[in-house]
C-alpha cells in the first residue's frame, strides 16, 4: 500500500470537507493484532477459546454452515482468516447464531423512521425502524489513535463508488475503494463515512466506520474466491432505497439519524498459542 502524494490539507480547502476523512488505510499483511486480543463487553456472555489457525483451515472447513456466525462474532471477514492467525471459537456454536450484541428495541429511536446505532465498544452497528432493530452488522471503526467521533449525527450524502483520496490498494496505484459510502459527519479536517472495506477483526480505520465488502476484496485482492459478505451494500440500500444503483455522489436530505457511543477497544499483539 502506498500513500498518494498531493497538496496539503490547507491547500485543498472545500475539497477536504468531501474527501480527507474518507481516506482509509487498508489493513496490511504485516498487521499483527488478532481478534483474540480484542475484548468486547458481550464476550462475557459467550464461552470461547482462542484457536491458532493451521494451514488449510478456513471458516467454512471449521464451522460449516455456521461460518458466518463465527465471522460476525470475531468481527472479521474471510480474507483475514489465514494460517497462523488467531480467532475466537465459541464452545457452543449455537450461542452465536445470527450473533449481535445490540438491543432489539431502542426507545430513543421510536420517533425516527430510520436510525443507525453504532456501539464502538462492541464494534457493531444496528439499523432501527421506529425503535425496532431490523438488522445488525459487525464494523471496524477508528481506534484510540484515530477515533471515530461520538455523538448524534445524520446521514447527509451517499456515494456508491467512493474511493480514498490518500491511500491505494496495496502494491498498486489504484485508489483504495470505499464503496457504498454514507457520509455522517463533517468537521474542520474533513468528512467521516460509513463504507465498504476489509474487516480485520479489530478497530482499524482512521475514523470512518467500515463494513464488510468481500466483492471488492475479491476484485482487488483475489480473495475470497466466492464473495458472500456484503454488509456495506446492505446498509447502503437500506438508507438510499430506490436510488441505490446510481453511482453519482448524491445528497441525502433529512437522512437517517446516527447515534454513536462507547469507546473502541484497544488491541495488542496476541501471544495466545491456541488449542
């Protein structure tokens, strides 16, 4: 991955408001934080052990039809499930069926047609309609060094084919794709988006909120062979509705309310040997 050269933030002016925080660093192969090193409040409800993956092991080979449940529990996509990495393995897989740690009802959202609740502590996002949870998705937010802002926001813009202004796909000159992007905040340095990216199993963004996009990863990284996780697309279609197939940047007047709370967990280099 190379960083793109270009003008300073001050010189970019208004362009910075559209672009700079919409510039995510993809996770590199050398990154060494593993899901076992991250602890969420909901971990106390599920009995699990840490397993170091052996050569040839995949989520599908280990967990069969429950592989997506285990991926959600680890907040990870399949490109990051590699030999030598460690993942949390639930002792009773049925306990993580359709796993999510969010409330099924959110009373503060009962007056909202659509509301997005982001729990940084859990690294999960929920889509609510009139206070009822319709679906929940694992995410990768900013960590302590590049925090995702907390507070009350609104979706104000959408861009189906958004791309990074600062970073490229590793080993290429292609700007890093941030497809299905939904802007939820603008500050003095730039803008923050929810968008598709890789999901490594820990907070990894520069402040944006990332959701799985395996179709993008298959195209640019060659894995997984058969993309299945498309959470960014699902959220985008829920927000944008009938205009979801349009590729042009578009404003979203009176978009869904976004409530962000909690604190992203810290990680470290895991030394667990697994089982």
